[in-house]
C-alpha cells in the first residue's frame, strides 16, 4: 500500500533539517579590571622593581623617578625653616648679654656725667651768691645739668628695651614665617615621596610598558597590574532569555582553561541592548540583540579574554 505524504509536511521536515540547532547556553568572556601604575608627575625612570607575571603585594616597590631636583628643593626648604626659626628665637629672647652690658655701661656713664653737672651747678650757685660769677654762668650750668639728667633717663629706658623680647606683632609675624617655611618643607617632602611609586593592591604584574631611562607621567604609565579578585565574566544575554536570567542568577561556567565546577553569579545587567560581539563563535547567537551583564566568579577565575560558555543553574 502506498502512503501519501502531504507536500507541506515534506517542506516543513526539510526546512527543519536545514536549520541550525538552537543553543541553550549563554556566551561571554572573562574581563579584567586592570590598574595602570603611573607617577603623579613627569620624570625619568631610574629604577624598577617588578617583572611581568610576578605576584605582588600592596606596598611593594614598583619604580622610582629621578629625584635630584626634589632633594635640592627639600634642602632649600629646610634651610629656610632653620632661618625663620632662628629669627624667632632671637627676637623672643631679647638682646644678647654683650648688648645688655653695653647698655648698662652707657647708663653708668650718663649717671657719672649727671653727677658732675649737678655738682658744677651747685658750685656755680655758691659763686653767684658770693658775687664771683654772672647769671649767665648759672644758666649754662643749669642747662648742662638738665641735659645730663635727660641723658640718664634715656639710657635707663634703652636698657629696659634691650632686655625686653620683641613686640607681640613682630613675634606673630615671625611665627607666620615659621609656619610658611614648615609648609614649604612638607610640600618638598611630599614631592620627593612621589618620585618612588609603590603597588596599590595585591595582584599580578600584567605588563611593563616603560623601562629605565624613559619618561613616565600620569598619562604614561610604567606597569599594568591585575589586582586579586578583579576578573569577572561578561555575559551576553539574548532578549528572549533576559527574563529568565535576572541579577542573582547562578551560572555554571566551562572553558578550555576553567576548572570543573566553576560558578559565577550575575551582579548587574545593562539597561540597553546591543548586538552580539563578533568574537562569539556561535552562528545561532550572532547578529542578535543581547544585553551585556557582569557576573562574579566564586573562585579561581580564568585569564582575562578567555571565551566562556555559561549555563543557568
């Protein structure tokens, strides 16, 4: 008995045989959050301490820039601080012992001159009373005595001033000078410290970009580092699977370099869709709209750039 097969059914079977199989998993790749290790200022590299591929710890020496000018600036700032401090100490202490001694000698001389002038005035008055001198002689002796008394008062005030410290406003100005000099020292020490760069976090040296004798700057890093725990999975979720893979979904991961049982958890999903990246080697997934998501590995992530296949668990 001959069986009759409907033409439409034959066409449907043939079309099904020609269609690519539908893949149930997700695709993605491992991505690393690298750190560019660069100085805060421009300078010539004179020493390096890391090698590509080496594990490093936070605080380890990475490289040093030429610090000749920074050391000279620090020495100049320290000298200026010493000058400002000495000026303040000198003003606060008042005059030195020799200066005070000289002021006392001047006061003693003024006292001696006053005694002579007063004695001369007394004799002149006695002679005037006896009629031996004129009034002009009395006036001259009086003027000399007055001048000697005034000189004593002046020398006494000068001695008091010499023994006093500087005035309050002058001391405040000198203190401000010390503060400014100390700030200059602090800045010079900071600039010098920035010539030596250390590792900011535990991780692995990925690549050395610049070497001894080359210039480095904030825009010209010396190393790139991959900190520990800085590798995550980039997952490309098709529109049709977006509702079934929200944030928090657990994913089983497989790749050529992945260990068995590797898992990750989706932590974020982009709000806008994009086209599948061309390096996803799946004909059934290519040229479709997908949402980029990120997932954190539980442990032992593969190297950055590794293609991944992920299954929802």
